[in-house]
C-alpha cells in the first residue's frame, strides 16, 4: 500500500508539473503570436507610409532606378527579412531596384555624392521621439524621402495601437526641403 501511495504521489506530481508547463508554453506561444501580429500590423503601417511619402513631391521620383530603404532604426524591432519584405514589395510595384543602405553607405558604394543621390532616392523611417521611450502603445515617426539637392520630403506620423493590437497612424506634419 505504501508503494502504491508513493507511486500515486509521484504520478500526481508529474501530472501537475506537465499541466503547468503546458500552460506556460501556451501563454508563451500566445505572447509570441501577439508580437508577430503586432509586427505584421506595423509592417502594414510602414508600407502605407512609404506610399504616402512616395506620392508627395513626385518630381523627386522621376528617372530613378532604385530606392534605398533605411528602416534599421524604425521602431518595432523589425528583422532583416521584415525590412526586405517591405522594401522588395514596394520597389517591385514601382519597377525599380531595392537597396538597403543609409546615406553614408550609398556614398561609400558610389550611389551618392556630396550633392545627393544619383538615379535614386533614400527613404527612411525613424523614431521621432526619444529612442529610449517605450513604443508599447504609441510612437512618433519621421519618414524621409531624400534625393539631395533636388529636394527631400518629410512626413511625421503618430502611430497608435488599438485594443486588438493593430497599429494605425495619422500624419501630423509635413515638410519639404
């Protein structure tokens, strides 16, 4: 009888631990799933912001062969695949090559000179608030389309997360240079 009770206790302990780990694992998966949904929603916002800035000052878009995307500092911890997905889709639709360099890298590779970018534009999305502020539910963004001496266009947007975790945005300011 003592052995049976011991076996029952061990079995019960094992069962309780198994259920606990399952619940923890499910919660972790839900968190990961929620993060992925948030990133997908944020990628949609970024893609729409690219369209918005593209449609402003369209003279900057003339006779270009590439768009370089600088989204490395864009809030949301996008990985390289996410950034390439956004840029590749946008460039393919506009029938231009996608590059993933900031201004200094474009200059280093011979795509830009002191006066600006040759045959292309640089589009960047940056955090327009303190880089150390949390972006849990809202973030201010600066979206730049830069061609150099030919000009630049800036959009500022406020992005907020709704109750379902989906990101939405509103353009709050525009500037041209």
